[in-house]
C-alpha cells in the first residue's frame, strides 16, 4: 500500500499517465507545504469535511467534466 503522496509521486513517473488529471478528495487537513508540493501535479484538492455528501459528489462530478473537456470551470 502507498499513501496519496506516494501515489502522486509514482504517478508522474509513468509517461502514459502524465496527461490524466488527479483530483484529490481527502478528509485530511492539507498543509500549505503539502499544497505547494502538489501544485502542478493535481487538478484540484477537495476537502471532504467542507461539503455535504451531495455537494461532494457534485464537486467530483464537476472536476471529472472539466478534466474531460465537457464543462468550463467558473
């Protein structure tokens, strides 16, 4: 098993995956240092505790649509 940070690091090593965006959904309080480290590697960081279940699902759906070119971000 690996944690999310190890996944992001190893993900970038696979050339075939480099164009696939990462949306991080976490309950962890992400520090500014961690955000800085992920900058450029992830499309978006979504804090689970900041959203209701429906809002969280909507946010994830929005990011999928944006990443697939089916929606324009606000």
